[in-house]
């Protein structure tokens, strides 16, 4: 079934809202990683960040940012957002490593996790407060429609790849 993106900026804002809810859950779990349910909350948050936020960042970088770079210097706000995306992924990798490494101090995973929470919250605020209003102002209706079409393509490609992985896993389970 084809995906329809009517308003790309609104979609990105909705995804930000979902991410902020997940960050709240992660933040709460990080306050006591030994509490019942904390490890499940952390695992769910990491899975969400790895899947949903990764797809969101990809859509921004491959559809919205190039459209904005027609008006803004490539070394400007979009470069800063790309840099923050990379910093976020590096922090998330360090957090996952800290969770796996039992020899680290008990505060290691908590500190790494709070770094992940803080950078993504700050990043979302910058995009919501500055980048998205800039996009609304600078991009014509036609350009926004082009951004939406590119987002649709990216969503469909990701969904297709996910379906192939699921089908491949099902075949492997039944011995096919």
C-alpha cells in the first residue's frame, strides 16, 4: 500500500513528539537501572531510537535538508543538524557498549544514557524552534510536495526492506 505524506514538516514534528515520549521513558528508567522493568524500558527505547529515529534522520537528511540547501549555505544549519545526528549515533553506540560492558562502573551506562537523552532533546528543540519554521517560510508548496514525495519513497523503501527481512527470517525458521 503506498504511503502518503501530506505535510512533511508536520510528519517530522509528530515523529519528534513520539521520540520525546520515548526519551521520557528512557530518562525515567536511567534513574534506577536495577528497578523492575528498567531494563525492558531501556531495550524498548534503544530499539525505537535505532529504528524510528534512524529512519527519521534519514528522511531529514535525504529530503528536507537538500531542499533547504537551495536557500541556505550547505555549511549552515543543515550541516549543524547532520553533525548532531552523527554525534547522537556515536553517543547511542557508546551507551549500548556501556550496557554490555559489565566491568564499567555502575554509573557508566546511566551517564552515557543521559547523554543520549540530552543531545536528542536539544536537537529536537532546535529543529522544532528554528529549522522547521525556516523550512515553512523558505520552501514553496511545490518544494514541500517534492520533499513529501522523497519521504514517501524512503518510507516505502524501508518498509519493503523490512518486509524482505521478515520473509527471509520466516523462511529460515521453517527451514526454507
